[in-house]
């Protein structure tokens, strides 16, 4: 039997960090942009790995053609580091033709 998690399960976990730890939240304020980005990537990875350790995950990404560069870079990072985790990522995108 497949047990489905509620869509908010990961969101609720993410929303608690770093605000559940005021010292961690204070440290984030002082990070440079690149350091903050790295911290976000690592946190998303950790949350997904934690959830996947409890049950396999399916992540569906719709309309990926609208994603900004930072979101696509996060996705590429996650595809690399989550390779061995029980996580299935399904993404769809339209073909975008660039005319120049």
C-alpha cells in the first residue's frame, strides 16, 4: 500500500527553518548572496533527504519553462546530490524557441 504525504508536509518542515532557531536566523542575515544561496541549496537537500528517509517522494514540477535561472540551478544541484535517494522528480516544460 502506498501512503501519500500531504502536500504541505515538506512545506511545513521548510517553514520552520531557520525561524525555530533565532541564532541561526540571525546568522543568515549576515551571509553574502553566494553563501546564502549555498545554504538554501543545502537546506532544501537536507529536507528532501529527511523526508525521503521516511518514505519515497514524488516531486512534480509543472511549467518548468517559466523557472528562473536560480530555480533551474537548484534543480540541477538536487538531481546530482539526490541520485541515490528514493526520490522521483517529474518535470514538464514547453519547448521555447528563441528568435534572435
